[in-house]
C-alpha cells in the first residue's frame, strides 16, 4: 500500500529528509551542553571567588580555552536550532518564516562571534 501521491514519488519527497539531521544536531548539541555545563559551573565559581588575574590565567589554559569556545559554539548553535523549530511551527506565511529563520541564524552567528572575540581579547590581555 502506497501513501505518497504520484507527484511526491516523482519529486522524491517524503518524511525524514532534512528533519532527521536537524533532530540529531539538537540532541548532539544538547549532550555537549550537558557535559560543558559542569565545566562552566566551575568557571563561574572561579570567576566569582577568585581575583581577575587568576581567572584569566585559568582561562588561558589550552583545555579551558577549548572548553569555553566549545561552550559558546554549542550554546548558540543549539539556541538557533531550537528557535528555528519554533519559527517553523508557529509562523504560517512562508516568506516571513524564511526571513525569520535567516534573521535568527544571523543574529546568533553575530552573538557567537562577539562572544568568541571577547574570549580571545581576555586571553590577549592576560
């Protein structure tokens, strides 16, 4: 029994095209965020209780720098994926939907770049 229309068969349309990748990337970024959150709590504790110079020295460690960069990338990527789903689910007009998704992606890209620049500026002054 075939449920697809003849036009869908010709176009090759059906379920599980781009949605599966999007779903997996949300799960992968969520797992990365769970792991990196424990590291980030340590960083927050240090930044609240240690002098600035000690915090900068701790962040200048290669492992901690990589963890901070990974956290920034994972947070903004995961947020962009999540908002894309919300936009696709709740905005009916196709043109508005496309513009909204592009705007969200561009906004999170710029925020991620600003956060990465801030981390590298802290490393340069330390």
